C-alpha cells in the first residue's frame, strides 16, 4: 500500500468512527422514547462498540505506519 492510500484509509476510518458515534447517539435517542421496562421494543443498531473498537485499532496501526514512513521527510502526523 502506498503512503497516500494509507493516509486516505486513516481519513476514511475516522469518518466511519464518526458515523458509529452518531449511530450510538441515535440509539440513546431511541431508548429515550420508551419507558425503562419497554426499552426492549426499541429499534437499536447492534455491535457499535465492536465496530468502533476494530476501526480504532486499524486506524491507529495504519496511522503509526504512515508516521514511520513520513518521519524521514519531516512530515510526520500526530495521532491521539
């Protein structure tokens, strides 16, 4: 993978993580529509925590790889 492709992947993973966070917020809003005893009726999006965690791990690894490749040129990026 070329460095510009890796940078694009980091960017896309960041956008994907933002979408997951929006889905989580939607889940919270959906949950608020129901009484505590009836929250099982809500239409939740499942697996968000796992999806976010996987995207974060991959993004961090690829960003570190980009950082290593760019450092000799003085163009390193900061992650975190």
